[in-house]
């Protein structure tokens, strides 16, 4: 026969085992909740990082400098003439100064005001000096495009040292869309 003492010990052991199981389940539940909260925080951090990466990527495409308003065509012409003197270009080498219609840079707050310049019978050194003299960060002026080809006129075609060039001088202005 089983005595009462053995039954009590068995019941106490079962109760103790049940308590241990309840504590283990409670500990597991709390640990799972902490992991779920950490996962939620990590998910929010990843979303915030993705938003910041998108903003940085968008900002990288924007101009580094811009003017608040566009220069008048006469001011651009004077800048081109001054750059011509700085680069020691012959007066006849500047063939054309042609302002182009402005356009918005993507969906940004910036507008580009391009001016097409055409040069003939110039050396590479003169072209680079000219382009360098045109750039002016404070006024938002930059040389955006430069295209070179050999000149077609008979007097300069044989030398091989002179080039014709098309330069797009661009002025970048800050122009909020609400304007």
C-alpha cells in the first residue's frame, strides 16, 4: 500500500514540476515579447534608414551651388567676353552666344538657364581656360556640356591642332515651385 507520505511527496513533486513548467513558459513568453519588440524597433530603423538613403540620393542629384535669380542675357554675354579675354581667344573664334529656354531640374526647386556657346579654331588649352574662366559658383554658373570636333574651314582644317567647340554654359537658380 501507498502511504500518505508517499502521495504527498509525489503531489509536491508534481506541483513543483508544474510550477517549473509555468515559470519556463512565462520566461519564454517574456523573451518572445522582448524579441518581437526588438524586431519591431529594428523594422522601424530599417524603414527610417531607407527613407534617409532616398533623401540622400535625391540630394546628391541637386546642384551644389545656385544663384537666387538668373543673370540678364547681357550679363552672361559680358561674362563670356571676359572669359574670352582670360583664355586669350581671338575675337573671331567666338561664333555664337545663344541663350536657351530655362527648364526645371527634375521635380526639384532648381531651374537651369542654359546658354549655348560656339567656338571655332581654338586649341584645347584655350577651350579649357575658357571653360574654367566661365565657371562661377557664387552666380551658379557651370559648364555643363562640352563638345569638340575638328573645324571644317579650309584655313584651319589642315593644322590638326585647333578645334571647334560647343559649350553649354548653365546657370542654376533656386526657384521654388510656388513662384
